[in-house]
C-alpha cells in the first residue's frame, strides 16, 4: 500500500513535504544520542520521579549543597564516579550552564544509539490475534528522506536533545508536545528514556538541553561551526529543569539489547537559556498531542518517524523522516508489544517522535524511536500506554501551578 509523507508545518506557513499518496493526511499544524542511541510506576500511577503537584522549587538531591551546585557549574559535572552518579528518579538536577551548548559542541555531539542484535521475524500468533506478544515479519527497509527546509516551516515541533555522558557530548532527537495544564503554552518535550538516563548501569545524564528546528536551513557540517547561532538554534537553547522516565527504564534499561525498550520514553520540562517570557510552544508555534490509546496496529495505515540521524552515512546535521505501515515487535510477551517500521535512519534519531493520524485526522505523537539493528534496516518504538501516561501526567501536574 502506498504511504503518504506527512506534513509538519506551522500554521500561517503550511508546506507539504510531498504529494499525498494515501487517503489520510498527517498534518502537523501550529496552534497560534558518543557511542550508542538507543517514572512511571506500574499501571497508570505517576512515576516515582513525580514531585508534589505545583512544587517546582529547585530542590537539591540529598547530600548536595548550594556550594556543590556552584562547583558543578564550574566543572564538577565532568566527574562521573560511579558512587557519585545520581540515578534515582528524585535525584534529577540539571542547572543551566550558559554558553555550554555552542554551534561547535552541538555539531560534534555523538549519537546515543540503542541497538538490538537481532529480533524475531515471524508472528507467533494467528492473524486475528491482538498486538500483545506478537511479532510480525521484519519490514523491508524504507530509505529515510530529507525533510524540506527551513525546518521551522516544515517540521516545527521536531528538534535535537543534547546532553553529556561519560563518553562526552551526545545527541538524540525530540518533539514538542502539548501540556494539558497549560493549553497553548507548553514547555514539554518528548524523547526516549535512554536519551536522559543510562538505565540499570548508570544514572541521569547531564547538561540536557533541547534545540527545536536545529540547523534550520540545513547548513553543511563544515559551515555549522562558524554559522550564526540563530541559524543553528533559531529558537534558542531550552534546558530541562525536570525530566521523568519510566521506573522500568531506570531499573531494566541497557545500552544494547532490548532490555527496557518497551518503556523507553521520557518527558522533559524545559526553560530557555535566555528567557523571553514566552513558552516553548508559543516560541516554536506548535506542539503535538500525545495519543495514549492508539488502536491496534492492524488499524493504523501509516506511521512516520522523524529525527536527526548522526551515525554514518548521516552526520546529524539534517532532519530526515521515514513513513511506513507499522508492524509489531514483541521482545517479551509479559511486556507491551512495540511498533516497528522499515527505516534506514541511524543513531541520533533516537527519541524522535513517531506520528500517526488521530481520530480527527490530525497528526498525534504515538511513539518515539527506541531501538534498531546495527545495520539500520528498521526502527522500533514503544506503545504509549498507562505507564507513559503516568510519566506525562506527573510532569504536567508538577508544573501546573507555574505561569
């Protein structure tokens, strides 16, 4: 079945990425991951990283003082001693270090890919079976295509997440999403759990920041270092002042293999490095709704993944997308079945949003890139169910009282 290339455009400046070849239009309109790219409690309860509703004051992790915070900003963040690496959900801290993310450091950030050596390729269940525990045959590779430039007019909600790990500057992809507590004024960003936390073997990454519409004009890598900041970060740099991921990712997640992948999602609350008085959604001009009740895979005709692949043959400076009819991938029959599409995007695309038509035909975020094989034939992302909704609702509630 032919697929359609979704349009990600700001209102007042809509531009289709390509001609529509399928019946449904995926329109995204505005309302005004070194080495590798791979907290909700069970059910629909908020994650363990949820603070009390409306409590947004800066609270240092237990044992740290303001003096320690000054040392952190002065370079102590570079110390990755295992005993000092903050890993618990409540321990997240990410003070702004102004000027840390410059065009050069952004360009040189490595992908943080999460790879899977192999995956089942045959469905263990019958055709009439639901999604749980089912793996469909491996999809054919779909060649990633460049997104039309400028990105702020054609893919406004998409950007890059930068962060530091023990291996150095790292990068993933991410999407601006709506905040039910602040309609039209969201400061929420959706990405993968492995783009903010190392999982079972580590803790929270540091200096986490989001740059919407990164490299807006698609400048060649050689020009990014000397390009005006407004070309590389047209809407500025937005630092995460809080992050939440699933309890399952923190306790099970691993850099390679599928451990934790069905729960590999995260939501960031961000604030600008240089404040303008406007929210992220107001600044960018758009935000995507998140669908936590997507229908069974057989009912989804087309799904698209967006991101900035950084591992060869890509260089992380251009935005790409893949559109395909999704299949199912079950890594553990006791855990949620993941979505899978054919796609040649590599590390760096992790965390990038997956979009599908919602009930009203408008595009909604239904997943994010989590894992893929080392030879980049396909990508898989988590189904967003009660655990993901718990993370989303908790961080929205935490900042509900802010203006």
